[in-house]
């Protein structure tokens, strides 16, 4: 074999992802809430960046405050006095709540240790999933002592916590209500799968119960809480914030960015002066320059994000004009590539631009993705969107006879009668996407 060393000049094309481009794509992909979190994070790490909320001034309230005050002094307002209803309650999670209750019991030191161990071992649904033998060995206690402490935990609120499985959880709740019906307890122990499938007749026949009594018992079971720990969940609700607002002005739809409660980015003037000062340390100047570039890039990328989202929103409004004039049932089929063609962008840019973005319309708040759906041909050679078909299915099921719910085949025939030819399996697919159970599971007795 012949090995030779030589130099070759090769010309090739490469896409180099700069840090700024990566940040730009990441910011475009963020929702409004995620973007605000990113801005807060950057402001904490970057001393040059100052942020403040851009809020609208309530001039009416401001003028009233001036009229009611005198020489800058506040007038007495009873609403400002101590009001217990205005005190914000500190959130308590499941574990703190249970420990607070068990602390009211008269327990020995060993019992306290065992109860605290059990409470700390519960999962977020309130169940004790750890094997009993592991707890006995870890604490060095006998089964009787363990069961005694567990029983105390199971008496705490919310009722059902401390159960080792779903059956035990439901039985604890039933007995707490003062009910000791053997048939009811037997159904819970043996037939939860039949209840989930709504097979009431099979349960009635198995336990030799009348249909009326069986229905009464099953309905009682359905009212129980399978996840009692969730009642004390400390998860905070995340509210949707629209990125754009659509308003009708003089028979024309105007689209604009929602800037209310958004952050305004400013550069701290102190560090500007440090850069101007020739006597400043060069290392400090280099640090300030890097942070200044970081703050400037963030501002540019946010501006670019808003510009892209606005263009996408305007294209959606233009394509779905009938929706904005008449309502959700008139939504048309639309694809990402249609919008990409309209605003001359790559489809991947549109995908990032619609991800997690919301639009406030005259009919409520909708996710951008809501306006994109596949097309289905109607009998009149027109095109209907899968979104509008799902809405028809949902409304039809909502108005059905609950004792004789509509099958997927019947729903398919109803759609066909209205001019939309959809196969039964497609109806089943849309129904499952809407998280609507089958007709057998929807039946009420």
C-alpha cells in the first residue's frame, strides 16, 4: 500500500449554528410564560439588564385617588383596614398537612417516628406503595405496631390516604361514610374492572342484585376519589397568556402583539459609564462588553420572535376569515406549509412559531395549532377540516340520549347525512382524540 501526504483544497457548504442563532430559535419556540421565565433568568445572571413590567395605567382610579387624598395624605378607606378575607393563605402540601394532623394525636415517641416515616413514604396520590416488609425491617418494628400506626394515618384528612392499593382506598372512604354494605364492599374488591367498562348487568347477575340496587351501589362507588392525595396538591395553575390579540375594527380584523404585562428590557446606565471611563479596568470592560452583547442579542431575538409570530397570526386570520366572522364551526383545513408559503418562511420556522402560542379572538382564546387541521372532502365537493368534524361529533354526543348513546357507526351516518363522508374507524379515532369513551361506557342506567 502506498501512503502519501498531500494538501487538497475542497469547497463545501456547511450550516454553522452560532450561539445567537440557537438562542433565536429557542426563543421562537417558547410560549409567553416560558419567555418571561427566560427573561427573569437572564436578568438575574446579567447585571447590565434591568427589567420592569409594562403595565397599563388605570387613569380613572389614579384620578380618584388624587381627588380623595389631601396634600399627599391618604384618606381613610375601610377596605384598607385589616380584613381576614384578604389575607392570602400559605399553601400547604400533603405531607405538611398530614404531619400537622398527626401532631394532634397523643402518641409515643416510637409511634411518632413510625407515623412520620409512613407519611414521608406516601406518593403524591396519597398511596403507600412501599412494601410492608421493607418498612418493618427498616424501623425494626412488628406488624401489629405498624398496622396500628397505619390505621391512624388512614383516619386523617383527606380520607383514603395511607391506602396500599385502590381497593383499600375506596373501602376506607366507604367506611368513613358509615356504610357497611357487604355487597358494596364485595363489588369494590372484585369488580372495579367491570365498573370501568360500565358492565352493570354483569355485576347485577354475578352478585344476584336487582338492577336498581346495583346501579345505586355503582354510582356510589363512582363518587369516591381514587387519588385523595391530589386534593392537597401544591401544583400551581399555569394560566394561558395570549401572544396576539385579534379585534374587528370597521369590518376589518386587526392583529397585534399582546404587550400587556410584558417585560421591558433596559440597559443599566451605571455600566455604560464604566465603559466610557478610560481609567476603568480592562478585564471589567471585557466582562461588561460580553454582558452587553448578551443583553442586546436577547432583545433582538425577542423582537424577531414577535415579528415572526405576528406574521404567522396575520396569515392565519387571512386564511380563516370565515372562522373569525362566523365561529369555530366554519374553520377550514390549513397546513403549516400553507402559512410558510404565504409569509415566505421555512416550515420548521412556522412549527416553532405556533408551538405554545395562543390567540385571543372574538370567540375566545385559541392555540395557534387549533387552526391547523387536515382536509376531508364533503359530498358537495367542498373541503371540511378535521377540527370542525370533531366539534360536530362532540356536540352530537353531548346532546345524545344517555340511556341509548350513539355508536361510532351511527355518528358516521349522522355526519354523512350532513354532507360529510367519514368512515366509522375515522369517527372512532376522532372520538378517542377528544377523550370521549365508547358508547358502551357512556351508557347510563
